[in-house]
């Protein structure tokens, strides 16, 4: 479904990724592990077309998308949740959900609220008044409102309370059970033990 071959990435003259190759099959949960600075975020951004200068092949659903603009990749079904969440602070939870919605808004909203029931009681709360873990749930839920076909998640369980970590894990496993393919970057092993495959980045290179 997603194939990356010999991907290199640069920030100015500094190279951040070195010939990275990976793939995510339909329905597969692939965890991308690595320490801070290993290149995990850079890789996800490169796949979405929003990060550094890159070379190499990025193929999605048998189409080369390397030259596509980020919005076209999103419209094709790539859903990306950044580590910094990027919520609209002045909007409520429900407004954040609906601003990104595609298709049947009410049906999509009901589905994401089933995945994240804690958000049901917060629909009129400003996102700026949520805890970090609640904001992380909202960020994932908002991306799901776009009806993605593959999810790219950057540290979805990082820096949130253990209770909300468990809620996040259960929601992601429920998505996997529904057939949603995911590429998830994380430093820890919270999702790795539940993954179909685990790959590790070290200093911008895949570890053998």
C-alpha cells in the first residue's frame, strides 16, 4: 500500500535520512522506533511532502506520489498526525473535528467518538483548555474525520498520562482491527509489542 525506496532527506546541506526503504501493507501496523533525532519525524514528514528536500521513491496505492503536493497526498487518503498536534486553539473540540471532515460528517463524528469516548463530554470545550493527552486524542480523531486510508502517527503516546496512553493504544488497536494500516513513530515499546513489524532508525539509517 505504501512503499518507500532509497529515501534521502536534507535540511539545507545537512542530510537527515540515508537510503531508507520500507513498506506498509494493507491492514498492517508498522512501528518505527528510534531515539530523538533519529529521523522518525523527518521520515513521516517526507512521506506527507511537508518536510525536507528529498530524493527517492514514495509510492502509495501503486502510484508514485513523490512529486505530489501535500494536499493531494491527503486527498488520496494519507492521514498525518504531527507530534505537535496542530489543533485550532480558538475552536471547540467539535469545531476542530468538523473543520477537517469529509464525507458523512455525522457518521464520521460518531465513529471517532466511539473510538475516543472521553471526547464526548468535551465537544464544547476549547481545545486550548484540554490536557496534553486529551489534545492528542483530538488530533488523532480530527485526522480520522478526513476518512484516511492510511495513518502516519508521530509519537501518539508520548508525554501523556498512563490512563490516556491506554485509551490511545486501545483506540489504535481498534483501528487496526477495522483494517486501518498505520505507520507509527515512537521512542518506547508501548505499541511495538502489538505491531506486525518493528523497524528501527538510527541516525537517519535503518538498523539491520
